[in-house]
């Protein structure tokens, strides 16, 4: 099995010696000692080091990184397979893909891909910015949906990646705003919705959710504007009429309140038939 010295590692995966040393001290890799007590790394060490760096950059906590790279090492081949190798990671889950084969549950976020043969002095690392961002955004959206119930904070992070990759992905914006709202992070939720409006326009579902947020922030006049915008796009949003009726009642505008409550009851009656 081919082994790599520190200089080779620095050249192949573009990590400074200080980072390599820090990851050794953290226990992410345990290289053997060669002549003159120099560190010698295996192929698996190279992949683990580069993946640990990517997870660190993504602000994944050290304990999760340790669990992830431990699981990752258990699934790595001893050398670069001819079919290539890709690493997928979201939160503390890592997926290994070798050609058509994969290990662990599909997670979704395409983090790193490795090509080349380190034994021959070549190992290229394909970063996320080199990939098809629109495809990544869709994958990240699906992963975030799956994460919502078990780890809302992780879902928020992945939704942010999705909208960064594809600012026109409306449902990712809406879900991100809703999760931030649910978490009580109202200012962040407002910013998420405003970013969505700038990128996607005044979609009825988006404006309705924005209205709910503004209403919870006790900004009744702005909430009315958001709900009215939603209803212009989709007059059949029954809850939009209901919320408007309450807001207009608070503002001492009984005619508008009665009109929207009547429309709400009409729509509810129609839907129940």
C-alpha cells in the first residue's frame, strides 16, 4: 500500500502543515511513523483529511466531524478505485460513493469529489463551486425537507445552501423562512422572506407566510399589505381572508373585516362540500 509523506499530502490536497498537524492532534487521522519519525499517510488518510477540512469550513462541530470521519474511514477502499470516488456529507452524516455503489443512507449534499491516482502523484479535488449549482440546489432542498423533523437547525443550514446555489428556488426560501419563524428568529425570517421576494417576486404562498410573520411581529399594517398581495395572486387563500378580517377589526375598519370574514366563510363552505 502506497504511503505519503507530509510534503506529498500538502501538494495533493492543498492543506497547510499546520492544519494537517491540528487534524492529527484532533484524532481525525493517525498516520504511522516512518524513517526519522516522519509521518506517513495512507490513501484513506488523504480523503479523511480533505473531508475534515471541508466539514470544518462548514462549521460542523468537532465531535460531529470525529464521528463522521470515523464512519467514513470504515467505508473507504485502500486505493483510488477506477470508478472514482465521491464523498457526500450533511450535518454529521457522510456517504461514500464508488461508481454505482454507495454506503450509508443517501444524504444529498455533494461536498467533495476526488479524481486521479495519488500513487502516481495526482489527486484533484472538485469543490462545490465547480459542480452544477442548480442540480445541487435541488438535492440540498430534498435533504433539508428530510431533515426538518429530526434536526431543524441542520435543515436551516441546508436550505441556506440551496437558495445560495439557486436563488430562484422558491420553496426553499419559503421553508427557510418558516423554520426561522418557528425557531423564534424573527429578524432572520424577515430577511429570508425579503430575499425571496427580491429573487422570486410576490408569490401568493410566499406573501402569505410573510404576512403571518409580520402579524406575529405586531406589524399589522405591513401584514395587511402582505396578505393583500397574496390574495391578488390567489383569491382562494381562505386563511389569508381570515387573518385580514382580524387585522381590519383591530384597526377599527369593520366593513373590510366583514368583507374578508364573509369571503373566508364562503371559501370554507365551498371546500367542505
